[in-house]
């Protein structure tokens, strides 16, 4: 039918606009101190309701210092990975959550992973500050999912660069279309 492709295009166009707007809102929350890498519970309370309605499988916030917070959608609920390359090296803290408020687990894992080397981060470094950029499809390191990611970067008051990225699972996106 000739109506569905046009509607699908509008649905995707709206999803893109919504995600870019949410990226900029998240950046403002970070700049205002509401969203950061030190408080996973606050991170989750802000972002889970925001991204829960979209096929976003991961949100990552990282600084040019190598500090990062990941929010990952899992089959059991959600997970956070807290990374601090300068202080912890390859040690990362993983928290499992049923929902935005109910923690299920806490464990430490060793992994050679630096957020500053990931496509969603490096792609944001080559565009102007506060401009959303979409990366070509790539594999999300944490769960091997094929994704596209939208990222935005900015400077904080101390002069450090930050990037926030939303990754969209391509299988979920294909179901949408």
C-alpha cells in the first residue's frame, strides 16, 4: 500500500528528531549537574523513562579524561558500567537493575576498554560542539549488537570535553520500519 512507506519515513524522521532533542536535553542536564558519571541511580532515573519508549539499547556519557557511565538495556532490565580509566585502569563496576530504582547486583570486572576509542566518541570529536552526529552502523562493544549511534559533545566549566551518545539497536529499528 502506498501510504505505509510515507508513514514509515515520517516515523523514522520523528524518531531521529526526538533522539537528537533528547541528546541535547541530556547534555543540558549534565552541564547543570543533574546527570553525571558518579551517580548511577540518578543517571537511571533521568534516562530510563526518556529512552524507554525508543529502540535505544545504550546511553553512554564519557569525558576526555576517560571517565564514563553506560546505561544498557538488558533482558533482565538495565545495567550500568562505571569506568574511570585514570583511577581504576581496566577495573569496571557493573550494576544490574530491574528498573530505574531497584538494584539487583553489583560486581567488578576487568576489561581493556576506553570510551575515548569508541566510534560514538571519536565521531563526536570531529563535529562542532553541540551538533548531533550520527555514526555509521557499528558493533556496540558491550553486547556485540549492531547499532547506529547519535552523539553530541560539549565543554564543561573546567574545560573538559564530554560526549553523550544514544545507540539504537538495528534489529529493533528494522522492526519499527
